[in-house]
C-alpha cells in the first residue's frame, strides 16, 4: 500500500505544470554560480543599509533567476531579497539567492538558494538547494516533500514521530534575535525542556525537521524570502509551521516548524 501511495505522489510531482521543474533548472544554474564564487579570493562583499552583508554572488544569482523568469514566466511577479518586487498578479516567485550569506562569505558551507512560487497567497512550490552540503530539498502542494540530487533521483521525506519535548531535538540559529524580541528567557526554557539543542541554523534547521532528524526549529526574525520555500516543504513532509505567535503566514516575521505533535507546546512555551 505504501508503495502505491508513493507512486501516486511521485506522479503528482512529475505532472506539476512544469513550475517545479523550472525551479530545479534555476537552482542548477544558481548552484554553478555560487560554487564558483564560494571561497573566491576576489569575492566582493558590501554592507546593506540594514547592516547585513551582500556579496557579488547574491546579486548575480538573483539577476540570473530573474532573467530566466522573464523568459519562461513573463507574466509572473518576482520578489527577491536583493532587488525587491517586480510585476504583479496572482503568481509570484519568491527568491533568496543565498540564504546564509554570513556563512557564505566566511567559507562556512551552510548556505542555500531558496526558490518558491506563490499562487493566490499560498506557497505551492518550494525548493532549497545547498550545493556546498551536496543537498537539495523540494516540494509541491499535494505532491509530498523530497530530497535528492534531482527530480528523478529522490527520496520521500517525513517528519519524526517524537511526541514529547524531553525526547526532542531543537535547532535554531542564534540567541540575538530572541533577546531583541524579548523572548530570550522563553527560548532558553524551551531549549532546557528538550533532549538536545543544536544551532544548525538558517534553512538547514527547518529542512532537518522535514527530514525527521530534528523535531523543532525556530527563528524569531525572518523575511518572506527566508521562509516561503521552507514552509511548503515542511508541510508536505507532514509537519506544521507558524510564526512564533502561532499564526500561519509569512507576514509574522518569524518561523516555528515542528513535526506537528509538538507544535502547540512549543508555541505555548515561546509565548509563556
């Protein structure tokens, strides 16, 4: 029975109106560009107005993805971290050319290109590609969540069945955001209640929830392009995502992902 369900889900993914396939094509090109500039001695890094770093690779990847979308999806809007929003309509591609730029510029391999498609306010395609880790994750609505080298070489992902925090693994990015938002004590208390805590950070924490290797992930300060691709992947893997307040949406500026069973307790503890 499981094999039948798996084949049905895979058929849905393969037939998903080519948007997921296009996301893979764009990710392939992005991977080539980011890996060629990773640890390059002439990598140019600037500071944006919000005091976060941006490299020439960030800008080049987003420009390349926008160029592909102009040709392949000329009627779709695009929202990107580096160049804002262009176009309008019911369909919007949401792009983070390099999630984890601080890692990228320091030679840490935990960074990824995030590509998502939103239709009528709902994320329907998400792809996360981390070439320095040799990993890629993706999902389409009602098609399941997958990880592998390509669409044809992939395995299905499912969240864990851990049911109590004292058996749970909790991954996060840093302490500073929790302190800034006034939730540091709650964050620390949640960590103490869990079996294990690790700061895998950024996209990776949430993809580990989708894989079932981590049970809880949370970040207090994020933008829509940091979250969009992650949400559909976690959800299609059987998990639950909301903002820290427990509201499902990209406008909350934060993200909590769990295996579902633990979600209410995690949100309650973060808001105690």
